[in-house]
């Protein structure tokens, strides 16, 4: 009878150990999506709740106002791409019926960053400070000298892409390292530091 009781105690102990092991596995598996989500959004804490969108999270939203991330610049520029995508190129054009490269840059900077840039490429290339190609940051202006009468300008959006008004396909994103654009790359200019541009995205006010 005593032996039977001991056996029950042993069985109970083993069962509790197995349950504890399963609980540990479940916790580990629940942390995996959290870590994955954090990796997808650089700078986000791994303790962030993966079930809550960063847009809906009031703590992250408040933090972004006080410590704006340059990633906000990229998001804002991609939103401008969505707005202008497919607009045909027209030399001298400034609106949705047709726009040229420098007018697109001028519009995007005015609407997104409250920064008034000159109208022409020849004037925009004198804005800010020159930066080397390997130091490009989101929001920098990139200039090209393709064949023909006019120079070309776009806005670097990161990951090797820039937003511009292409003469052949209208407003679009292109690869900076494509054979064509790499061949005619000229220089890059930084109008304002990325943190300042990001602040202008999040904080309404006068330019």
C-alpha cells in the first residue's frame, strides 16, 4: 500500500515535470513572432506586443514625436510615390497632368518637409551640402547628367532606390545602381539632416 502511494507520488512528479516542460516550450514559441516582428522594424524593442500595430501604439507614437526616426522620412516619401505614381513626365509641368523632375522634387519637399526648394535642377544642385554616394541617406537629392540638354534630379528613398519623374515612364522608383543611372550619376546633396527632416514630418508648423 505504501509502495503504491510512492508510485503515485513519482507519477505525479513526472507529470508535473512534463507539464512544466510544455509550458516552457509554449513560452518560447510565443516569443518567436515577437522577435521576428522586432527584426522587421529596426529600433523597436523586442518586448513590443506583436499584436499591436506601431501606428496604434500610443507609447511608440509619442516617442516618435520626441525622437523622430529617419525611417519616418522613407515612409513619407513612399506615400508621395503612391500619390504621384504614373503621373506623366512633361517638361515645365508642375501638376498631376504632367510634371518634370525638379518640379516633383520641389512639390514633395514642400508638402512633406515644409522646405521650399528652387524650381530648377540647376538651382537645386546648389542647395545644402554635397555628400558622397556611399554616404547617401534617405531624403538626399541625387543628380544625374544623362545625354541631352537637361540634368536630372530625384530623391533617395533608401535600399538603393530613388523617387523621380522619369522622362519615359513618369513618376516612379528606380534603382540607383541600374546600368543606366549608375552610368550618368553626377552627385548628391543633403538639404537638411535626416533627423531634422523627420521632425518636419511629425511636427506641423511654419517652414
